[in-house]
C-alpha cells in the first residue's frame, strides 16, 4: 500500500468521523435535554405540567403539591366518590443527585398506597451516552426493575443477597455512574413520600442531653470547636461568572445548647427563646455575611415557605414556614462578623435530635450556561455537636455506605487485580534499562514479553472486561468540574477509571504519555496488536509509514480536535460529548461494534482495519486524549537516552514506529509510545553503529570488550602504570 493511498484512507476516515459525529436530533420521545416548562419546579398543580397519569395507572385527578418534600396524591372516581390510588413525586423535589453528566436525571415516580413503585418516567436527562452510545430504552428497562418493589426495601446495583435481605438490580454496561445515581434518586424519593404518608415509620431519635460548663464563648472559639459552621457558595457553582466574592456566605449553629445559645443571643435573649418554643422543638440561627442572594428566598412570599434553606437528618427533611421563623437582631459573641441578613428557624418535629448529625442545606438558583434554564441545586454541610458538648459524648451512628463506597466494596477483587496491573507495568518500565540491555535487535523478547502481555491484558481485562477505557470526555468533565463544582463522588463511582487516571497523571509527568498510550490504552493496544499480527501472517509487505513531511503535518490534527472539543464544551458540554465520538472507544468496548448504527461501526472498524497496515493511525493523528496527554509530557522528569552521534545516525529513526525521532536524532516525547526499540539498539553493540564500530576496533586491536555504561558507550580502558621494581 502506498503512502498516497494511506492519505486517502485517513481522509476517508476523517470524513466518516465527521459524518458519524454530526449532532443527531433526539426523537420526539427522547428525554435527552428535553424542554420542561419552568412551572414544573414551582407550580402547586404539578400534574398540569407533567404526565402524572402515566406513572400512576388508574388515576384521573390529582391534588396540588403537599408536604415537604412535596408530593401529589392521585385519585380515581369510583361510585361517584374519589378513591386514593397512590402518590406521585418529582425526583428533583427531593434530591438533585447528579448523574455522570453532572446534572440530575429528572424522574417522575408513582407509588401505590401500599408503598410499591407503580410507574417511572424519565422527563429529562443530560447523559450523552444514552443518546449516542446506549439507547435511552436501556434506562427505561433499568427503571422497570423497580416496578412492584417496596420503597422501604434494600435495593442496590449488583447481585441480590437474600441472606442480607438485599435486592439487586442489573446495571447498564457502560453507564454505571448513571444507574448508581438513579438508584439513589429512586430510593430517596420513595422514602421521602413513604415517611410522610405513613407507609414507612418515622424515625424517632433520642434527644440530646447537654453539658453546660457556663463558659462565655467568643466567635473564634465557637468556630474552632465546630459549633458554628460556615457554608460558602461561589458564583461559578451556580452558573455565574467566576468571581472572588461569594454568591452567598452563611454561618449557622444549633441554639438549644446553653453555651451556644447564650454566646449567640446573650443570657436574656436565649432564655426568652427557650421559653417561646415547646419541649422537643429545636432552634438554629443563620446569618449571611456576604453575597446578595437572600437565604429566605422568594417562596416565603408565595406560600409561607422558606424555600432556600432546609435541614436533613438521615432520610428526614425539615423545612420552615412563616410560624417557624423568629428575628435575630444581633450576635453577642465577641468577634462575630457583621451580617446583612439573619434568622432563627424552629424545627417542630420529634424526629429531629440535636445529638445526631444533620445537614444544613442551601438551595441555590443555578443558571445552566448552555440553555439558560434555571434550576435549584443543593449545597450542604454537616453539623454535629462535639463530644464535649453532650453527656456521654456523641451517640454511635452507623451511616450507610455512600454509593461509591458500595461499588468499591463489591468490586474489591477486580480493583485489586487492576491496581496490581498498573503497579506491575510501572515497575517493569522503571526497570527498562535492565530489560533493554538483555535484549538485542534480533531478540527483543525481554522487553516485548512484558509489553505484549500488557497489551493483551489491557484489551481483554481492562477494555472488554472492566470497560475501563479512558476518554477525552473525562478530561472535559474534570475541566468543567474544576471550573464550576467539583464532586468527588461523581468520579469515585467508577473505581477503574478513577485509578487509571491517577496512574496516567503520575506517569505522564514522570515518563511521558507513552506508558499509558503505548502499553495500557485498550484501543491503542488493540490497534498495535493488529499491526503486529498483520505483519506476522504475511501482510508485512503491505505495511507502511507515512513520509516524515506528511507525518509532521498530520500529527497536529489531534491537537486541533482536542482544542476544538474543549472550545465547544465551553458553550455546550452535550454537543462536545457528541463530537467526542471521534474516539472509537465507546463503539469498540462499551457498546460493541455491531450494536450501534452503521456510521459508528464503519468508523471504528475502518480505523482498526487501517491499523493492520499502518502502526497506530488513530493514536498518531486523531486521538484528542493523546493530544491532551502529549502537552504535559513536555515536562516529564525522565526521558530516553541519546548519544552524541544520534544527530547524524538514522538507525533508531528508521525503526521508530511512532515516527517520534526527527532528522537530528531527537526524540519527541509528545509522540513517543515508549516502545523501547531505540533503547534496545542503544546498548546493542551489533546494531548501534557507534558501538558496532568500537566493537570491531577493539576486536581488531585485541582489546577487551568492557561493559557498556549508562552513556551508551563501552567503559574506557585506562592503562595502568607498571609497578616500580623492588630494591
């Protein structure tokens, strides 16, 4: 195959890529970035704006929103009377748990009067993989697993464990983060309604017994001991331009404790407050020290509810109405900051206890930069009185594992094996000098045995088994998370990708991109293995490299693709993730070549077919992930060794499959895949021209062949002066 034909092949692949990446409009039935009426979030008559009857079969009429968090009652007409047939809840009224896109999957959920899931409808999601990679019907099929199950059951992703009374659900391959988030949404929403309507028993917590040491606490001590907490929200976290001043800066604390109450309100003020509230009721103060946003919100005017602040203790959510509000005119503690807004809120529920941890929640109005839509987003911080403030110290609290913790526990063996693979590859490469010295141009197996094994394991175990193919979409997601809101849980939910990226970041700055790209990238390994197999089965005469002048031009395409995706992501993350289909990773590993529409299959298959004749065409010329890793490779700590003669000797350059060695003998580590072929030649005294010449000269002169030093030359022979004759 000629280079010109190769150029045509690459051009055709690029055209196919563009064709396959053209944004496809979602079908009329699709919920991807669906336009929901703004009244969905606030209107009392929720079911005027969403299809409640679809999730609650038999219901013909619906109440307005009631309760906190809000839910709707559904009724049917029977013998001229209304009969309760169940409840409907909008998931974002309960939780805005983000899925992989960083946005919640907005779900309408129906429950029977007995507390079983009756119907589920996705109203809106922002998961590109459910539009481009995995059919949206897969999420619908996943949700259907909940139908008929009780809201109080123990349900999680994975295998059922009857001995632990645990019901398991089948996940969606390639969308683990999405379904874990959805499970959390389903169970929290069902429980929130169940506790309010009596399906689930309300939690009763023992009340706190306080230790009063009659101390007079200043503000600094209150903060240092953790009885006054701070919650700060920055502008970029609510979709506004980044700024140095907070969007809102709140301080809050629990006033029932005598020392805290007296410090904030003074002796008289605190006694008056305790006389006004009933036994079993609880008071907290909130002050705003920065920002223009009111924490009292606009909802108070509409319906007597303060819709910007809530408390959550376990699964119980506590909101505040007009009668739950008292004025706070000042803070008595010395050193307290000035504030522009203040309040005392009263919790009137026996389910709440000051002895147990609780979360203070601020609901911010977030602007989506892509669509301009406004949604509420929760910002929270935990509060728990210290041991020294409670008789007997803090009670023992067994918190349920976070979803990401459960994933790590259930996949512990695979995580250990994957971690061992990463460590083993790093250790083997760190010993590269020993391996390359044992290899020769004709026998590279001391190196290749490890490298080829890494490819096979990467393709089978990492790619097709764990579905752990890193992608440029993760780079874009992390970039946006750093700019707007970092969610550790979002990344920890996929342990293999999380660990892989730790490995990638460390090794890129130590050795360059080549250890990941050349040894462990599943798609890169598959591409390289196809090239090696092609040569071994008799296709070597058809295999080729592009001329250096064309390579030096085309290698910049991947950088253009990367910066193009990054630029598009600043305007539309959804469009950027669609265009990121220039990576054939999802088609190859997550979904499967024959499970997608023909443009995706043809594009991925075309690249793999071209790989039989050209070494790593995608990696060299199109891969935006490779481009993103190539740039920091410039600042790697360790590179590959060179000799003085390398600027005129072409031996290594001729054999470099990555075309990473220029006409001056310099290695471009941004392009180098660390195959180590040049390092094998570096110490091979039959293949490296300078070494071969020195070997022949020494052999001719009858001189010893000393070991080869780190500089790539024979250790010099230094004549030893004869010993002086004895007298």
